[in-house]
C-alpha cells in the first residue's frame, strides 16, 4: 500500500479560517491511516513559519509561496482562455514539487483540496484521485455574475462558464468528488451530470469551542451582536454591510444601545468604514475568537450568498450561543430548530430582537445548539465516510515487545 499526496491551495495550518480548518482536520484524519505528503501554497508569511505544526501529521512537506497578483492572474486568464481561479494558482515550483514527490515515493492516492489544485494532477494518473471541491465554485461565480454589472458581470459569468467546464472534466476522471453538504453535492450532479459525487461535511472541534473551556473573556455590558469571519471575503463583506445599513437600524429602534461587533482578520476599507456607524465595532484580527463569541447576546450570519457549511455558525452553536442566520447561511447545516432563520431585513431584525428580549430563552436555545453539535458535528463523525470512500483503515498501534 502506498502513501497519500495531499495538495492544498492554502497550507492547512494554523487552522484559523474556514478552508484551513477543513483541510487541517482532513489531513489529520488521513494521517491516522496512512503516511501523507503535503504540498501546499502559502499567501501569508505567518503560514510559512507555521508549517512545523504539521510535522506530526505529514511525511514530506513542501510549502510554496504564492505571490501572483489578481491583475496578473486575470490578464493570463484572458490570454489563455482559462478561468482566473486556475491562472491565479498556476506555479512552476509547485508543479516541480508534485512531480518530485510522485517520482520519489510510492503514492497510491492523490487528495486534491479545492479545484484550483486539480491542474497539478498527472495527465493520466495511475493513482486514486479524491477531488475535494468543498463548494461548487462555478455556482458562486454565476451568482456573482447575476448581482454584478458591466464588465464585472461579464467577467464573473465567463469565470462561471469556464470553471464549470473544468470542474466537470475533473470529476469525470476522479475516483470520487467530495462536497461539504448534500445540497452542494446535489447541485453539482444537476449542473454537470457527474457520478461518484459524495457529501463529506465539516465538523467542529467541540473541546476547543466549548463555553466552559479556558480562554480570555471579553468584558462587555448590554446587548452585543457578533459576526465572525474572514473580512476580505466578498460574501462576508456584503453580509455585514447589509446588516449595518439595513438591519441594525431596526434593532436600534428597540435596543438603541445594542452594539454590533465585526470580528475577523483583513477587514477591507469598506468594512473599516462601517465602524463610523452608531454602535458598530470592527475588531480586525483577534488572537482568540472564542472570547467574542462567548460575550455575544446573539451571533448573526446574514449572508446573502453562502455555499456549503458555515463554520461560523457551527462555532457559535458549539459555544452555546443563540444564532440568527439567513436561509442561505443555514442551508448546509442540520440545525434541527436550534438556530433562528430569517430571509428579509424584517425577519432577521425580528428574530434578533426576540432573542434580546428573552435572555433565558436565548440561553436555552444556545444550550440546545450545543447539544446538536455534540451529537452530530464532531470531526471524527463527519469525516467517517472517507474510510468507505477511500477504503482506509486506522493504522494499527505498534505492539510493545515483552521481555522473554
């Protein structure tokens, strides 16, 4: 039996954002079954320094710096008639690293994490190929195309069309194609006609995200509404902008002193500007998001565009906080009436106000959410289907020698 080669568009350590969290836990899961070699990109200098944290889960590790600008990637994509998503991750040193590992080691499985990395597969791979799309990226760009105007709309629709063709071809040749939710897997089957498509959901570290765990608490008084996420990610930017401009004024009619905290790294200038609005806090990157979640009267996820499972919702549920989410954000989670869902400005504002008016009911809802996460969303439980899909078994523990 050979090893696994794990290709990732972003080094999965530290697991401090959505894609890195899923990547890290899958890598950890696989490493308990086989030797895993990692080849990944880094676009943050801190990630280049942190790769030692993966030593216990990997054999060889090659982390390649990715510095290509979006403008350069777009220009190359137009010239080559390729999706920008692929040219942005086109890199000779990484291709050389893949060829080197395949030549030097007995690899029987290539695990491809995100569609951008499928361009590094051999032309006719003799290895088993597990393609973890996570989300259907082409559908995301199609949605962007509908909401954009002018040249940007044309660019988004072009990206959706070319990327879907690429996704279809990759899935046709893969041993299995994985998505983060049943809904996302069903959408992919519908749009591409692909077979061997499976859902492998995200989980949550229920020991780390635990309201009784040890972490730095945030001192706060009064109603605090919290949103967490990577704040240069377009759906997150759109969500908090919509909340501040359209929803928060309705909440302030009943709770004028309520504050809204936007918690997450790399806030765009548009997000920073929201801090000028009454009651809005923009924290930027924080050392530990749990303090802000724990302090929240309500956690909100008002995303208009959301694909798959939202880690921000699972984290809040695990921390036993009441959650109000848009229908799009809640769609990928089996929440069993443990969170509140709204679609319109009025519905979301009404749900938040109802929870602020009933602290004991909000606390009970949070406890119910925590129980749902404990029962359903541990990483080991969510990743268990990989054993069947990939035909894996947990490594046997080494036997101790006994004295003669």
